C-alpha cells in the first residue's frame, strides 16, 4: 500500500496544471517541448513550445540543468515523454490536460 502512495506522490510531483504552466511562462525562460505530431503543432501551439514528437523523444539532447516541461493534446503522450526523459536524466515535468485544457494564447492554426 505504501508503494502505491509513494508512486502516486512521485507522479503528482512530476506534473503541473495548464494554469500553473501559464504562470511559469510569464516568469521564467523555460524549455517547453510539444510532443504532438508536426501537423498538430502547426494547427496551434504555445509560443515558447518547441515541437519534438513523441516518437523522437529518445533523441532529445537539450540541457540537463533546469526543468523540461512537456505538453501534448491531452496529457497522455506528454506523460510518456516525461517518463522517458526522466530515465535519460532530465528533470521533466508533465503538463496535465495538455492543449485541450490550455487557456492561454496559442500561435499557428488554420
């Protein structure tokens, strides 16, 4: 039972809400990876986000100092990417709810 709560606490500490991300984007220079497909990214994305599709995340070679925030459409792909990045030594943080929950400004779109 203790292992369950320990794992749950670890998962929560590795994630933030979209409103928390909005605050972070105002105050900090951040690394934000958008792990959606290039087509999804072109449809609309957060200005500071860099497109790095999930199927390429193992090749990510960004700086390991500081946090790497990860977003997708709903939070599922970004959760997987966060896990992979953490295994590679990054302090990765999942953005829960993804672009579906994000209320801030986006660029791109049709």
